[in-house]
């Protein structure tokens, strides 16, 4: 999970500078006592108004130390404040789904979105969070529907990567192929979209196109398992078992991706199957 990122706040920042200058002018040129009181009142006010950011900072600090329960707790506090930004809510949902409880993420998200009104600019973060919850609940059709509601202007690379993958999960390979090809024309450097296409081509039986995409990703040393895994499957089909085993071993060492159904058990089961087939169990 990435660090907390906030949108542009240039107007707010400019106002803060003006207020601080005014307070210091009062402190040094009018009345030091009144200036000091105004300064601390302003600090307390800003702390209250940005308490979600402060809690999110504590959450990120805990996350970097792998203290996931503490990180979830802090992010939940941040999300449940009346002033929490959509990015913070989305980060809480992501973390709760990855290291916590799906039902709790669903409950908190439902509470927040039913009790508060959000602006149009918040939709991208909120729809992503909602779609991830639906996916983890097993409602892939609903997850796709949620993301499809976003306007083109809100369809960031993350949205297209996720929606493209969800279409693969649902099994709409022809639809997924067209969607991911269109997405790649917009975000040609996206390793996720390229991996989506590599997986689709593999499942459609077009191994040459699949290899072309996946080998490039492997040479770029991407840190998610799909390119290594599906390349390994192709090599196994081509009776290049040792090369397939090597790629599966590399895939198995990578951290499981939250946004994928491919997990370590699937990879290790295939690896064990090939090792037994090769009769080299003692070597691996």
C-alpha cells in the first residue's frame, strides 16, 4: 500500500500563509500576548480540522513497521472522522481488506457513505473502495458494475487495471481483451495492463502473444507473480520443464498481490507437480 497522498490544496495553503503572517504581525507589532493566544488557537483549530491526516500519519508509520492491526486501527479512526478525505477512506478499506476483515470494511464503508455527502471529485476513490469490497465478498458482477459507473475522466490507470482484471476473473475473455487493449493504448507503460493481456492471451491459447508481453515484464523485474507464473505454464506446455520450474520458484518468492486471485498455494502446487513429474524432488 502506498503512502497517504492528498490532492492539491494551493488555495488553502495560501490562506494559511496569510493567516500565519497576520498572527505574527500581531504578536510582534501589536500585542505579544494576544498574538500568542491567536497562534495556539490556530494550531489547535488546524489539528482538529486535519485530525484524519494526523491519524493516517500514525497508520502509515505503523504499517511501515508491519504492525498491521495498529495501522488498521489508526486508519479506521482517520476514516471515521467527520472530515476524512476520500483517499483516507479508500486507504482504510484497502488495508482492512488486505490484513483485516472484509465484513468490517463493508460495515465501516457503508456507514460512512450513508451518513455523509461527498463531492464528485471523491467518486474515483470511493468507487474503487466499493468495488474492492464487492470483489472480496464474491460479488464480481457488482464490482465490475461499480467501476463501470465512473466517467472516462475518473478512469485512472488504477481503475482501468482493476476493471480489466475483474473482467478476466469473470471469464469474459473477449470483452476483457478488448477492454485491456483499449486501456493499454491510454497507459502503455502500465505493467498491470500488460500482465492482464498476457494472461488473457494465455487463456485464449495465443502463447506467442502472451510470451511477448510476459517476457518483457520479467526482464523488467516486476514484483508481482503473474508474468512469471503464466510464462512458466507456457514453458511447461512447450516441455521446457526446468525453465518452468525456475520461473515458478521466482514467482513463489514474491509477495502475494492483494489485487489478484493468484496466490502462493496455487504457485507452489504447480511447482510441486512439475518437480515430481521431472523426478527432481530432492533437488528443489
